[in-house]
């Protein structure tokens, strides 16, 4: 047994918002609606939760992206932003969505990968 490994406790459900730059926000552990604790996605436990797909990613406007790995969550976020941009045409907010897509392309190092 590897005593250095951090094994997450399977008590509740985990979710995290994916930020506009494609990084996971703090991971919330919830029992029902009650917030039990916050896990840092860059900690050993947070990385294990992400790697094992135990975290449900939440995208723009509270859209659930599912329990996917971080690369898949980024792709889903990109598709969602492109869809919103297509619906806006040249309206207000289109520039912000384009900026979000640029930031997403420049997403930092992957979190939760070994």
C-alpha cells in the first residue's frame, strides 16, 4: 500500500465551476444542498478527484458539463461559448465571448493529470 497516496473520502458529491481560462475553481463537496467542505483542485486530493472523474464540472450559466476530465470540460466549454457567440451575432457581449475563447485557448497547465 502506498502511504503517500491521498485517497479521497467518498462522502458526498463533488462539483467545480470551470473558469473562463479553462481551470477548475474550488471543488465543493456537498451532501444534498449542504456544503460540507472545499477542496483545492491543485492539492493531492483535488488532483485525485479530478483524475478519477469524481467532479461534476459546471459551465456558464450553471450548465452541468458532467463528470469528465479537464480536457473534455474545456472542449465542452469552448463549444458552449461558440454556440452563445453564434446566437449573439454582432450584439453586445460578443467581444467578451471572443475574449473568453482566446483565454480558453491559452489555458494553463493541466490540473489533475499524473
